[in-house]
């Protein structure tokens, strides 16, 4: 019986295999399995990164895990001096600044010519965070991912200043803050820079309102629109991590992603702004406290008349960084202690995160911490809550009418002021035109007189020539 051939045992394949076998030496044929095994091991080792140099793993294996330090590695010591860097953040780079922002920026550069000045913008901030907090930096992928996911500009701005100060240190100032004094004045001569890690100032010192339902959390705070610190302070990382936890909790409560959370004014202040900044610093002060005295709280800073160092943090008086507010005994910008002037022209974020506004009596913050005004607001709100609904509607309607009338009055005042400005400009223009016309008339008159004089002198010269001719 004839055997049925298969592709495996086909005559053609068998002949080819025999021909190959006859041409390859026996020693090589016996080593083929060994060679194949070696190739497999080389491929496996490469994919495990064992043949790659120690500087970084191959691209396909890179992770956020930082390699362990070399034997005998000693972390760098903390800096004794503050880095000579001035940081600001804004939407665009300095070449595209409006005049008002350019003026404040120039104040920092002109008063501190030996400092490096840098602005991070909406176009390069993410690159900065990725560089410093990615795998080749502090190796914090959670921070990078969180920063990418945040959508609220004010949250991103607050977070970015803390990330900058942790990574590099120096001085941070909001774009609308003007330097009144050089940075050499920020630390009085009586202090040793080696004993200070951070320089901050008081912003709001109104502890009498600490129990107020709206003003309470904001009644005691350090200023975060301008501050100095040395790099890699634990308090800055504490602040960043607290913001991350807080916003994730808010997102969880609202059942949405971090990028979709809705935040009001008070949440911003307490979550990322001055209140968050203040709470983190005081907590850090207590952790670094070296004595057994009572815990550090706001009483240590209330009515501060001169700067003081607490747990390596230099706290300046309210006049230093927050003068001219009209509250907290902040004084004026003409004072010798005033270091900066906050113009507030970039502080438009509350329009996207509004304050609580009572339907009849508006925002209590408009009282600007005036005791009488706040008490009157509280009483009006309390009385309103006891009224029947019909009376509440009547009051709201009356307040709306008063608000509309006040707005119309302000509009008329603005229009009148604009009209007077145009009239003044027109009057000034006419005065200048009259002066120019009189000047031209005087010039023309002078020219006529000059011409007449020249003609007269010419005529006199001609007569003298006629008289000097000999008579025939």
C-alpha cells in the first residue's frame, strides 16, 4: 500500500533538509539549540533592562519609581541663603504684558537687579511641573496627574506657587503686586538668614470674628500673594498634598471628577488660598516646636507690632505685605515698614467663584471688617429670617429698587465725569489752538517787521549810492 505523503514529510522538504544537513558541520548542528537558548536569554535580559546602563531604564520600562541612592549617598544640606529668584505666574509671558502688569514686573527687577526674574505662564506651567515632579525630578506622578486634571484657574494658580516654592524657593509675588522696597529689606539685619527658612506677613488679623459663620475662617490669615522660602521645605509639600486630598474629597462629595468640581469663594479660600496656607504653616510650626510651651495659635501673631521668628519662620507685621487694606490696623503704603503694594487688578477670580450673597443684604465682605457694619448685617439677616415670606419679598423688592437706583446714579456719575473729562479736553484743546494761533500771528508779525526793516535798510543804501555819484 502506498503511503500518503504530508507537508511535513514531503519529498521536496525532506530533500531540502538533507541538503542543508550535509552542508552544515556536525558541531554547529549540535550547538543550534544552545545558540537559540542564548538568543532567547539575551532578548529576555534586554526586556528586563539588565543590559541597559544605570542612568535610566529603557524607554518601554520607564516607571515613576526612583532608583535607590548609591552607597554612602548623603542628601544635600539645606541652603543657608534664600535663592536669588523672583517668581510670578500669569496668562502670558512678559513680552505680552499689559502696561499695568509690566509696571509691577519692572518694580521687582529694578529694585533687585542681582536677582533672577522668571514668569510661568498658561503655556509652560505644565512643562515645569512635569520636569520637576516627573520621574527625573521628585518622582511624584500623583502630583503631575493631579495638576493636569485641575481645571479651575485659581486652584491651579495657588497650587503652582506652592509647587514652585517647594522645587526652587526664592520669592513669589502675584502679578499685581508692586515692589516698594528691595528684597534685602525683607529680613531685618538683626536676624541671621541661617535661622530662617521662610518669610511671611500677616494679611487679616480680625480674631474677634473667629466665630462668625462667614467671616470666621477668613478672620486670621497670613498673606500668600507675596512670600519667601528656601527650597524643599516640608510645609510646602504638606500644603500641596492637603490640597490634593481636599479636592478629591470635594469631587467625591459632588460625585464628579476633579476637573468638574464647582467651588464657591469660601471653598477656594479655605481649600487652596490664605486659610489653607495659614493652617499648614501653623501646623508645621507646632511640629517643629522645640519647647514644651503651649501650642502655637493665632494669639502669637495678634496685634504684632514687630517681626518675630517662630519655628524658623519669620513673620512680618501686617503693614509689611498687606498695607492699605483699611482693616487689621494695616497702616498705609507710605510707612517705612511697607514692602509691597497689592493693586488687586488681577483678582477677578471671585466672579467665577462667588461669595455668599444674602438676597436682601448682599455680601458681608463689603463691610471690609468694619465692626458696626458687620453687626448691622448680622442683625438684618437675623431679623429677615423671622419675617413672613410676604415681608421678605417686599424687602427684597425694595432692596432691588435701591440697588437699581444706586446703579443708575453711579452710571450717571460716570457719564457726567466722562462728559466733564471730554469738555475739559476740548477746552484744553481750544486753549492750545488759540495759543498756537497767537504764536503764529506773532511770528508772522515779526516776519513782516523784519521784511519792512530789510526793505527800509535797502532803500537807505540805494539813496546813499545815488548821493555818492559824481555830478556832471
